[in-house]
């Protein structure tokens, strides 16, 4: 759980869908690849939208510099 010390993600709504897609993990991996927090959130949630087009939830991603998206 090393990534928790450097990056942070918060999720809301329909946790069973979010957990099954590992959205927090994916968002952190996108941050590690150099994506901005907004990009990381969009890419991670995009995977859910592919299978659940009417999904209505949220994801907050914060990088180690305090930028959020």
C-alpha cells in the first residue's frame, strides 16, 4: 500500500461498481505515469462508463503536489 503515502483518491456512490473496477488503484497508476489528477480521474472513470453508461458517481484525485481533479 505504498501508493497511499504519495497519492490520494476518494470515491463516492455505488461502491460495489467502483471497487470491482479498482478505480482508485487505476487513478494512482495513471498519476505514477505522469498524468494530471483530472486526466487520471477521467481515464479511471472512463472504464466504468464503458460498461455502465448511466453511472453517476465521483472520484477525487490528489497528487503529491496538492493538485486535484
